[in-house]
């Protein structure tokens, strides 16, 4: 949550609720809506770390609010995030650990694990297809995010097929 908030604040100063709305507007229903409490906790940590600063703004009919601004250190951190590679496939994949280790203990059958995971992937694919159908066609960001999820799930299904063929 840190880097996306820094990115939004690099565009323009905002208070927490505006940041939540911006994330929801940009990513639509394809991305889980952030919890406002999480946003404010993250903003507090960013401020403590010197990556953002806040200015209190008085409001006549409402409680005062804090508007957050990105600092020079925050811009450096944001640039490092943008320039760095995104995390790739996990070497310590939890399912693969189960697949290899559980049959050794006698508590699980490898094919049962593969079939259960396959059903899980197919269920997720159906959910993302339904989500795509409900998503505003004009929101290309949301559709690309959903497409990315679907491609990852298809790759997982292909990998499960390989596991079934290769593991005894």
C-alpha cells in the first residue's frame, strides 16, 4: 500500500479518503477496495519515515482533515519502486510445498491435492469472468488487471498438469 499511495501523492496532495477513492476509481472492482483504516495507518507510517508530510486543514461543518504531500525522500522512494523489478514467481510456493511434503507424511494423496487446487483455480477463473462482465468496459485498467489474473490462473492450471505428469 505504501508505493501506490506515494504514487498518488506524487500526482497531487490528498487526504486519506481521496486516496481511497482514487484507487477505487483507477482500478475499479478488479482490485480489492482498500480499507480506509489501512490507508490512514500507512500514511502515518509514511509520515513517520519522512516520505510524506501532512498539513491540517480546518473545515467548518466537518472534523478537520489532514492533507498529505509527498516529500523529496518520498519521491526518491517512489522512483526506486518504479525502477525496481516486480516480485516474480515465488520459489517457496505454499501449494508446491504441500504437494511434495504432504504425501510423504501419508496424510494426503498427491492427485487429491492437485485436483483440489485445480478446482480452486477454475472457481477463481469463473469469479474473474463474472467480475469482468460486471466491470465498466471503459475501465481498461480494471480489465487488464482481470486479464492478468486470468493469465496467471491459466499458467497455474498448466503447471498443475505438468506436476500431475511429472510427480510420482
